[in-house]
C-alpha cells in the first residue's frame, strides 16, 4: 500500500486546539493586521514612491550610470559569494553530519559566529586587518594590493555575513537522513564521489536550494558590513543598498525608492522560491519519516531495521546504476 493510501486510511487525530472559535478569529485578525501594517503597507509604499514622478523617471533612475554601477557590483558580489558559500556549506555539513572528528563542536560554533556578531563589527575587523593602518595594510600597500575601499573587501565582508546560511540548512537535514544509504552504497562498491553525487546530493537538493536562496538574498541586501569596507565611492564601490542611502540623503526620494523597488522585487522572488523549496523539503522529510507498514507495532525492532536497510540498499543500488 502506498504511503498516500496509508495516510488516507489512518484515523483522523483529534484537534489539539481547545480555544474557543472567537479566540482563534481574534488571534488570526491580530496577526493579519500586524502583517499588513509592517509588511504589506511598507511594500506598497516603496512602489508608490518609486512611481511618484512617473514611469519615465522611474526607468531614468534605474538607467543612471551610478545606479547601473551599483546593480552590477551587487550582482558581481553575489555571483562570487554565493558559490563560495555553497562549496563551504556542502563541505561543512557533510563533515559535521556524516563524520566524527576532533574539533567538530568548534566548527559548528564557528559557523554560527556571523549570527552573533554585528555586521558593522565584522566590517571593522576587516578594516583593522587590511586597512592602511591595519595589520596587513603596509604589506598590501607595498605590493599594490587594495582590499579595503575596493571590490575585494566588499566580497570578503559579504562572504563572512552569509556563509552560515547554506550550512545551517543542510546540517539538520543530513543528520535527520542519517548514514544508512551512504553505507549501503559503500557496501555496493561506490566511491566517495559516487556516494555524494548519486546518493547524498539528490536527497539534499531542496534543502540546498533553500540555503542558496537565503544566502543570495542576504548577499544582495547586506548593508552594515559592506558600508564599512566600501568607502562609499560613488560609481565604484556602492552596492544597491548603499546607493539607496546616498540618494535618500540627497533628498532624491523617487530615485532612491526606484532602486529600492528592485530589492523589494528580489525579496518577493526570494519569498516565492523559499515557499516552493519549503514545500518540497517538508514533503521529503515527511516521506523519510514514515515506517513501513509491515514493520509496525506488531513487528520486532530487528525486522523494522532489516526492512529499512533493505529499502535503503535498493535506493542506493538504483542510484548507482548507470
């Protein structure tokens, strides 16, 4: 019997919610009002202000050379930071979830470091390291290498604030899946690369996409760390958030909101992709958590384990077939 048929035939669980209907409606109404005031209204205001001077001025603001430079720099920074964080997240989550080694707890703690450090502080750390008066500043100046107030500093700061996203999405997913399928593939003669490419990677593809989406959104919208290391050189080291700040401080509100509307569109696209990834990831986790029908309460633990291992061996064998 298929898992869908089992869920359809299973008796419905009692509703755990015991509050009165009016309490539910009240709480739902409060949540909707809060959502409208702090999300929908600001979002509408951004596009309203962006088009306040007409559609022509809107596209003129986006076609401004400084705006185009900021957009290009933002895309270049994300194009460098996201793949590097993807590689790091895959390696770190694979090591933490699949192996036991000395320093594992320290690595897990370091991954969470950007969540506990202010982005402004992280930018200042880069200035202290690579600035003209920093630890490596004189050496970099002697070799004509510029990191602070240049693109390399912006990329480094962005990588630091975004590198936990992919790893933090993959680590719990890999830990929940366990090592059984990889062990079955290893018994069947698969190499490490074959196990990763044809067994592990297909199982984590939606979690990986989820982490990449969040990483890309943060990379394009980062302000604090980038503001410290960029130097605000107009047309050279300004990303889109920094360009919005400059335009707003110059009282060019329509142009500022025009550029900000691009970030708002990015947020909406990110939200849609995030919901899609969450739906597939949730369905994957529910399917992996199901127990075979013939290894239920009446069966022994050994029977259930043998059944699960046989199923995983079959999946691994199918994945390794050319």
